[in-house]
C-alpha cells in the first residue's frame, strides 16, 4: 500500500488555517485513517529533520481535526511507527487520539468549545497541532469565576484556572505520591479559596505539622499546648476510644462508661448539698447510687443526652464509680469498675492529655472553643492549622472525629452563613478502604460532610498519597480531583474508577508527569487539563517542602528539649 508520507501532500486540500504566518513549515500534519465513538487513528510522517521540532507529535498534547466550520479537539495518548526500521527520509507513524470536544465557529466569527462531539471526522480529515486560541477556549470556564492556579503544560502562556465555587461546594481531592509537591499545591489552592470566598473558614487537620509556616498572614496555629478540647465535648464512642486506648472495649465497659457519664452530667446540672457531702466522702462512704430520691430531680432535657456537649466533672464521675462499687447488689463487676476508674485517673494525670483535662471545667459552653478553632470572628485569619502531630497517637482519631463533627454542626446551625472547609491531610488514615480499619466515628463524621455538607456550607478537601487505601465512597463524592504523579497501579485504578470522565488514556500519564504537575478533572475545571501549579514564594511554602530542611541559622535542640517534646 502506498501512503502519502510527505507533509506537502497533506496541504493540498486543507482549509485555511488562521494561524501566524511565521508558523514552521514542518508543522505536524496527518489524516484520520480510523475512527470509533471516542477515539481515532491518525497517519502522519516524521522525518529526521523535524522529529525534535516543537510542533512534533507528542504524548499528552492536544490536536485539532479540521472539519471546516468546526474542529474536533483530541488528546494524543499513543504513538507508534508503521515500519520497524527508521530511514533518513520520511517515516510513517500512527497517532492514537481520544476525543475531548469540539470548537464550533459562530456566524459572527467567534468560537466556543463544547464537550462531546456533534460531527465525527470522516476518513481523510486533516489533523494538526491545536491552535493557541482553540487551546485557550478548551480551558475557558466561561461565565464562571476563575482563579488562576498555574499554567497549562502544553502552552505556558495559557493560564490553568479553576472555579473555586464548584471546587469547594462539590468537594475536592488532591492525590499524589510523596515528593511531587502536594503540600505546596494545597497551600496554593487554599490561598486562592480564601481570597475568592471571604466568608470561608478553613480547618486543616495537619498530622505532620507542616502548614504552620505556610500561612503566616492568614492562619492561626493550634498545637497540643494551645489546644482546649474538653473531654465533655467527646461523644460516647470518641471518649471510649480515648479511655480504652484504641483496644476493643470489653462487654460491660461501654455501658458502665455511659451510665457514669450520664450520672455525672446530672449532678453537674443539679448540684445539692447532699451531693457535695457525698462527693467529699465518696472514697470512704459506700452509699447506694441515688440519682434523685427525695430531691425531686426533673427528667433530663432531650438535648442533654449522653452525646450532648454539656459539661460534667471527673470528680462526679469518680464519685459515681465509688458508689457503684459499694452497692450490695452489684450491677457491674467490681473489677471492671475499678479498671475504669484507674484508666480515667491515669488519663487525668497524663501531661499529654492536658488539652482534654487541664482546663476542661473552665468552660461552661462550647462557644469559646468553637470561636478559637473555627475563627469566629476571623480577625483576618480564616485558616486554622490544627497540628495533630503533637497529640498522643491513641487520641488522634477521636480528635479528628470531634473536629469534623463540630464543623458540620456549626455550618448547619449557621444555615449556610458560616462556610467551613475541612481539609484532611493523609485522609486514608481516617477513612481507610477497609471498614474494619480506622475509627468508625471519624469515618461517619467525614462521610457526613461528603454526603450532606454541601447543603449547609460545609466542604471537604481530601489529600492523600495512597488513594488505593482511601474509602472509594469518599473519593467518589469529590467532584474535582487534582491527580499528581502516582506510580502505583492500584492507586491509578482507583482514580480511574472514581472519576467518571477520567479516561484510561489520560490516567496513563500519572506515572510519569513531573513535579508540581497534575491532571485536573471534574466540576471545578472546564475540561480534563494537564497543568503545572504555580510556584509559591519561599515564605508561603509548607515547612516540609521549604524551610524545614534548610539550615537557615536554626539552632539544634538540646537532648533535654527533644526528650521533653517526646514526652509531651
């Protein structure tokens, strides 16, 4: 079979291409030789003189297929030579492309891009590298407000833009292996988000304490020493996870803890002289537990249940346990009661748990705590970098559960007036793909934001280096995804299955794209986009991505300082 290999043969019947007059004469041209519903094969030629030209065929580039009044936009995902041998002249190649959409000419001379194909290319249609104007149309958000976050990889003159409104309201995810620039990309996205949405409050669950220096002008940093999260704000399951240090509770222990907390809350709300006397001698007087005999205690209000964020004192809880131990007719095993008391006492005395017990009874309501964590009022700092790295490992999941639950409740109570973005770094820790792993209340709190948060102004941002270990349900709720380099095949498969418009050909690039590069999909962008995030200023970089590894005149801590940090 004779093939028209020379580029000149492709120029004979091509429609005028309104590009610059100084475009290179060896511009890559080809013809469609095969087509199906979503892909096409293009026959072209490469010579020894132009295979390094900037206009040459290359993986990941967009091309146009000329149909006269419209041009089909397609993405190159595979190249191969027709002949096994390479000659000094023109060599035939086949270019496999995938359709992305169509640029249509209007009568007034303007053009617009639309996803989907109206007219498929016939055999013999001319294909060439996309025009700069058409490439800009492909990535144009139209009437939506756009925030620039970088530039398109194929043409650095075209900005990569995202709709902050759609990215937030429908949740977003940023995935990529270690060292590709995830943290820097997160910092950039958050800066654009708070600039575009002045009412937005951001809560970063930061397990590596790396964002404390990324927002010197926008963020308040809360670490283990500055944190106040009283134990009485924890739900039953969350407190049980802390008390029993992550091990499965025995048969009677959850019921004992529930009864003790309920009784302690009742005593806090309705103090009496009899209870004060009993509290003072509770370690010696083994009196029967009496929650209201002869005192006319009213029924608790419906909002004052076991999971209500109402204060109570550990002193009252110890008193209740002592009285339960002293009952003649035992309701619970004495060994289980003593074990619970010892656990509570050890937690109360542990300096690592000061944020739960140190100043717990200085607060009567959750208002000052919510004001500190969620920046109400903002005072010019809408971001809270919550450093989980300084907390005991046994309590991190419970704290993440409390914060996620409070964020949703706050947004719902404000009826959308207070917008909250919860950003989960290392999200696979909190919502793993295996339901048997992780902490159930944390999974439920984050899933509730993902499924219902949009209605109330509570948004979710998921950041992970292992999407294969993340719950696919959570990832599927994130309608905008920034996929950076992923070498693991399972991680690529999860992205491919979770994002409806992520084609197999596009996902194949994930194993080889460069640092700070990403493939963006979903509602927040105009179309599938390979882009490079803008470079941040040095003082805006997260600690692990910038200043943490530099000497910078930092003094090496003494051994005593390091031991103190390890203990506290």
